[in-house]
C-alpha cells in the first residue's frame, strides 16, 4: 500500500445521501462536502460518487475537475466503505475490498455501502481483490515502506472480527496490504463513539519515519491520558526499516457547539493531496496554530483549511470522507 503522500491519479469522495443521518444539518453537510471537493480539486482530479438521482445536484455543487458517477450508496464516508489501493512491483494497481459492516452495524441499512467498492473499481477499471476481514480505511495509516499503524480499540473490537485473533488480523493485513511491521496504539479519541477509535484522528504518517500525533495539554480532558499512552507506544516502537519514529505533537483539540451539542474537530484528520494538504478546521482560535504545525510537517506543500464543523458532527473529518487512488506506475 503506497503512502498517502505518493502521487495520486485522483481522489474519491461520496455526496451526502441520507438526510436523517445529519439530524437537521443535511444542507450544511453538503456545503462542507462541496467546499472540501473544491479544495482537493485544486491539487488533483476528484471522482464523486452520488446516489442514483442525485448526480445532477452533485455536479452543480461541485464544478471543476470533478467526475460524478452514480452508484448506489447508503452514506458518504468513502475512506471506510470504499476500496483501499495497493500497487505491485510492476506498478499495477489493485483495489482491496474489505468487508464493511457500518462500524459494527451501528447505522442501518448499509448493504449498498458494503457493495460500493465493487462498483467504484468497475468504474475505474481496477482489479478487485476481496478480503473476508472487516476493516475500514480510517483505521490505518502506512508509510509505504512496509509499516502500518492502527489502534487496538478499533481492530480488536468484538463488533468487527470476533472470530479473529490479533495474529489473524495481522496476517490478513500483511497479505492484503503488503506490510511487514504493524504498530498497535491503544486508543482513538475519547469522543470517537462512531468508529471505535480510528487512527486517522490521532496519528498520521507524514513521511517515512515521521508521524503527527494528537496530544492533549489539559489534564482534566479525558483525552489527556489516552493520548499520552499513544505517544508512549509510538516512542517504544520501530518501523519496518528498524527506525524509531520522529513524533510531531499536535496538542490542539478544538471543541465547538452545534445546536447545543459539543463537537470535537480533529485537525489530524487531514488529507494529503498532490502538492497540498487539506485540513478540517473548526472556525476556532486554534485553527491558525494547528495549520502552522501541519505546514511545518509538509514543507513544499500548500496547506488549505476547510471549515468542517458539520462533518465533525457527523463523526469524522476530511480524511474520513476521502480516499486516494495512487497513480499508475507508482512502484513499490
């Protein structure tokens, strides 16, 4: 599996499709998705999956270098329901189709999302490889050199693969994604009740041997101890090349209010595009400092913030709604 900073052919997203999931914020969610598509399209082409009948609306909302394709979907979190791409030693791509069970059957129905990977791969003319394991793309980050980082909270949750041991899960990750070293962190965000602790809100590879890690400076915040445990686990780990990891701390945790409900917007849930980084921001005083840390981790890339408070309310951020398609000929 190539690292996210390697060249992309395009980025995949899905247009919001079920109003009831957004609890009165459906139109606002569409505006934030459209702003995210616009930001990413500055750097690379976008393929936008839309529920049949909503393609025209998606095209109007997302002009520019955006290919809209109508495929049946239930929800709009393609990082988790869509394909994960790998590249062989000749530069040929394949799409891994892991089982999607809607984060432990948390939101139903999800049968169309469980089938969306096959439809996307047919549209892209990319070979499909099916895996029997439940896995979401937001639960892992890779360095493109054989190392994968994930969380015990998610992958070992009994609502995913209750019949599989840690060793079974590691074997399937090695077989399907071509990794050799797996680093387990204990936790995702305390607030992450939808995905059971996905890695992409708390730790993200920014380069080989370098990670951005969410930390917390407030001892009264329940994330304080959880994030400290993650940092400790990373500090004692080695990657597939035998290196210790350089840890870039991201101590900013912005909370906002949406109709009386407190929401956390994770800056670490960014998407690395060709020449750029698109970061979910909260229209919060911490935004500028967080963008500065991320810009420092990606010299030579333009860092763009997109207000994503409603997407955070829905349970994620920019990384959660995107999936990169590696460029043809990207050699591993």
